[in-house]
């Protein structure tokens, strides 16, 4: 009698272990894209919250500025869709480029954005990021509204446009006080192209990527 | 007369385009660029250093107090424009903000009204014109004053006249001059982070400033609707 009971108990235990392993495997698979960092892709709001938490964690850590910059750069490519931003920033000019020029531009733009915006972490002064809400925008995008609370009180509202990328999201634009980054860039780059030509734009972007 | 006005406003509303990334309407670009350069020089020599010194010398607490006083003196204009826009809620919010801040807030030094939940949302005649749908305007740069549109320039004039603090009877000339100077430095200081960022990240300052200005004004108008 006892013997049989123990056997059944053992079999049940084995089943449970397999189930647990499957759950663990499933968990690992869903988290795989985010496995490098802690952020989650369940919803745009969750994504925004976990990304900002990760960024703050990196910036507040006691490592050197160089280490922090490397970590932020590694994270950057996973959460920002510079390819889409690059295409938008050129507007109709993008179609007029040859394929090699297009890939060159995407890379130049990518380096420009990284060199321009990542070093800003050095100005971090204890600000807290609060995700307020999300709103669907056109073409499957989502606008996430966040509030940056400065230490002494000033609040800044910043919106992020998130685009679905595979199982997760990527930032496609930053909007503050109604001013969109890629809209401003489009006007900016267009002005350079029409007055100085496309090659000059590439030269300027490359030089900005070095001197920041 | 009112019907004609409403109809023409509606027609213009249908025709007016939003300042989006498509094309920014800047037919006076060559002149604008010239004035923009001039403004940059004047700004670099006078206003920006004054703002930077102000920011460096006066602690944030003090600067906030000055901003509060300046903003408080601007509330009457907001009341008037909220009424023009048919926004009774903001009109009353602004009115109460003015009353509370001028009294409990000690002549506007403290923003007591925000503590009670009356959040500021300033309105000017330029926004009123946009809300009315009348803003099919080219972009232009005013000397010293900077980026503008037909509506915003008209707004400057109208706002000057609708501001009770500019009337001859209410206050004297010295006050108005002093107030204008303080207002200019206050605004320039508050814009320092924005202009520094635009200067740092843009390739064409002129295009970036123009785009930021037009997008911002458009969004302010949308917030009022």
C-alpha cells in the first residue's frame, strides 16, 4: 500500500518538474530579446517603465563614465529604431538615393544620433521618470507620455513614439512641448540638402559624430 | 456681420494646413535668414549673456519667484483670450489664478493657485487666431523679437493693448519698461536650455528654430481647442 503511494507521488513529482522546466523554457524564450537587459515587452507602458528603470540604473551605478557610455550604447540599438528615423529625417530625398547611399546614410545617422544624445547622461542629476499613459497613434504606433521630475521640482513632459518591432517595441521619435525630433530633423536636413547638397549633409553628420 | 465672420473663419479653417513635416511655408526665407542672423548677433551680445549671468547669479528659487510675478501679470491677457476662444473654464481658472496669486501669492511671487489645483495655461491672441482657424500664414522672423507669423505678430499688438498693465491710467511708463525688460530676460533664461539644445544638435540653426517654433505654436493651439 505505502509502496504504491510513494510511486504515485514520485511520478506526480516528475510530471511537475517537467512542467516547471517547460514554463521556465517558455519564460526564457519570451524574454530572450530582452535578456540582455531587464526590460519587458508585455505592453508599451511596461516597456517604457522598465527601459527607464534600466537607464537610471546604469546612470546611477558607481562605474566609470566610459563603462556607462558603453552600456548605454549597447542598450541603445535594442530600443531605438534609428533606421526608421533616418528614413523619415530625409523625407522624399531618401527615395532619390542609390541603395549604397541609403545604407551609408542609415549608418551615418545612427552614429550621429548616438554621439549627440547618449553623452547627455552625464548631466543626470537624480531625475525621476514617471510613465503617465499611452495612446495609440497611426500605423500601429503608440505614444507614451512620461514626466521627468527634477530634484527641486520642475516637471518636464516628454512623449515617446513607440513602434512595434517583432515581439517588442522601439523608439521612433521623441516629442517635447509639441516639437517632434524627427520633424525638426527633417526640416533641418532638408535645408542643408537644398542649400549645400546631400554630400555636405553627410559630411556634417559625420563631423558631428566625432566632436560631441 | 457675425455670420460673414463665422463663415469666413470656417472657410479658412478648412483651408488652413497644419504645420507638419510636409512643407513649412517660408516664402520670405532669404530675408528671414538675414534677420535671424542679426538676431543671433544681438542675442549673443546682449540678451543671452544677460540671461546667462542672471541664471548664474540668481538661484533657481529667486528666478522662479520672478517668473511667477511675470506670469501673474500675464494672466489678464489669458483671461481675455480664453473668452475669445469660448473657453470659459480656462477663463475662470486664469481669473482665479490671478486673484489668488496676487493676494495669497503676495503679488504673484508665489503660485498659490497651483497648490489649489488651478493649473496655468496661458493663452495669447496668436493662439486665439489659430483656434478660430485663421492661421494660413507665412513664417517670418521679427528683428529682436524673433520667430513669428501673421497671427503671432497681430497677437503681440493685440496682447499689448489688452493687457491692463499697459494702460496709461493703471501704471506709469517706467513700470512698463521695467516690466518688459524683466519679462524679456525671464523668458530668455527659461529658453536657454531649449536654445542651447537646438544649437548643439542642429545642422541648420535657422531651419531647426523655425521648425521648433512652428510645431510648438501648433501644439499650443491644439491644446487650447
